[in-house]
């Protein structure tokens, strides 16, 4: 019974993802375009690798977001796209909706996501006698 439920869940997630990608009309993200936009508009505050340590960062309060931090890296694409488009109140982060197209914003987000590198869990078995 559990197996059938899991299979149903995976089919639903897969078909829902296909439907969403088909109906969104969005092109696949272009990392090169995202990199070029990031370097032109974002790097001076957020830094070369998105750690919030760009040359302008020491002069900003609050400091720019660190894209590789746990708090930021777990945010959804929708949350981050909203910040890119609308800015963040009471910070130096302005909105880019009037300057960047929606596709450009998605390209920048894809480039920002490329900074995050999670370590894969080890597949080695636990040592003998290990108990949870």
C-alpha cells in the first residue's frame, strides 16, 4: 500500500512539474546571461561569489544578503524572485522589475543558485555497533 502511494506521489509531482514548465512559458535559464547581469548590477554589493562581501558591502547597513548562507539558500525561487523584482524594504536592495525582464531575473537567480554547493551525504555504511 505504501509503495502504491509513493508511486502515485511521484507521478503527481512529475506530471505537475511538466505541466508547470509547459504553462509557465518561461525559457530555460541562461547562466551566461545571468552571470553578465550579476557582474554588472549585483557583484559590487553581494561579492564575486555571492557571500555579501562586495566592495560596497562594508558601507551598507544592513549588509547585503549572503546567497550561500543556509538561511538564504533554502528560500524558494519565488521568494528570491520577489526580492529581485521588488527589492527589500529598509535595505539598499532596490527592485529590478523596471530594469530587468522576467527572463533576465530568472537568469540571475539561476546564476545565484550556482553558488550554492551542498555536500552529498556519504553513502558509506555506519560503523559496526552504531545506533541511532
